[in-house]
C-alpha cells in the first residue's frame, strides 16, 4: 500500500506552484477538493485521512465522492467538474511516480465530466440591491466592514477570491474615486476605478480597520484575513435580514457570484456594450460574457422594435353547432 499523504504534499507544494506555475487560487481550490475527498473517504472506509493509501483512490471511490457532492452537499455540475479536474491533475502527476498503478490511474482519468445546463444567470434587481446594502449597521465595526465589502462586490463585479485577496496596497483613493488593483483568475490583473459612494464606504472601513498584522483589506473579528467562506457567510446573513424589507429575495439563492452577475447586468444595461462588460469583469474574451445577453430583456425589446413580423390572412371562426359537435365526439 502506498501512503497518499507524501504525494499530495509534493503535488500541492512543489509540482503545482513551482513546476507548473499555478496561481495561489488554483492551489487553494485543488487543496480544498482533496480536503473534501479525504474527509469523504475516511468516513466511507473507516480510515483516518492520514492513513489513506493511493490504492484507496480508485474509480468506485471517486464516483461515489462525486455523487456525494451532488446529493449531500448540493453541488451543481460546475462545482463537481471543478473537483474532478483537481483529481485528474493529481492522477496525471502520479502516472510517473507510481507506474504500477497505471491501470487504476487511467480508469479515474476516464471518468467523464458532468454535462452542464446553460441557464439564465441569476442576478438582483435594483430594489433588492438597495435592500441588501441598507442592512449592515453603519455604527459598528462589522457593519462598516460588511457594507464596504458588499458595495465593492456589487459595483466592481469582483469574484469572491478577488475581494478577500485585496490587500491594503491594492487600494488607493484618488480624489473622490477609489482605485483598485485586482489580481484575477488565471494570473490576469486589472485596474478598476469605482465611484465616490464606494470610495466613502471603503474609506470608512479603512479608518476603523486599524493596523492588524494581516495585509488584506478585509479582515475578520480576529484581525485575520477574511476567507471566501467568511465572505459568503456575511452575505447570507445580510440577505436573510434584507428579505424582511424586500420579500422577493426570499425566493433567490444569493451567492457572492450572484453579486458579480448583478454588476455585469447593470453594466450591460447601462452601456449596451458587451465588450465593456468583459473589460470590467476581466474576461479574456467576449464569448464568456455573452451569457448576459441571454438574460438582458432590453436586447429582446430592441429586437421587437426593429423587426416586423409577417402578417396573417384575416378570417373569422364560426364554432359548430353544439349538438353536432357532441355527436362527432362520439
């Protein structure tokens, strides 16, 4: 039996960051995937995570893990595919370290990705955004932080990893405006300039934040860097409170990425230019951004106004006699 712990450690600490040049976000995502996998395997097999062997990670276990993500954790196809991508990357790494397990590795690599349904993007309307931003209490430290965090998320369209990854030296106040240096997905960086209202929210947080040892802009109550799960918890808490004022929020599942979609929809409706939306969100090409065109009603209204449908020949319908109609039915 081959202990899996040394291989995972080498893969995460050397192979991915040093040899493959993977970003910290990618390493964190892959590490979290195996955290979930090992916890599931330990419960299923009755073995401590540190005692798991590579032979345990066979096709049956991986398939059961993916089903567990779907049925127990409620993960969609995209999330399950992301976990499967991490497992595949590790298996390709193991091809050259454990040639004797090549058959096992190839069987796992042959597991197909789940098909993803292309649905309309979920986003918030203006009244829902206002209700959400009004919830954090501006007289408390946590309330000032939460209001600044939500304000940046819904106006800047940042991913949750980008928000919690903002450092103090990434933030600059230029007159009435706020300049952000965002480190995005795939090592792509971009610069954003946000409005005075957002600058005021962030400036208020910077004043009460103090000088904790963490370099990140947003810190938790222990003055440590805010995590992605911490940011998601803050959002869920305030959405629940905002539902009292705005009942339409009760039927929506609001995640940090929904705030990014909200920013994209607002930008598209304001500018009518999909290229500007892609530039604002940091997309590499507009093909990724075209999902917002499907959800934007203004695009359909312009089509209704521009296109004249073909006309139909006029005619009137005379219903048959009720008695004859009943006899035909028999």
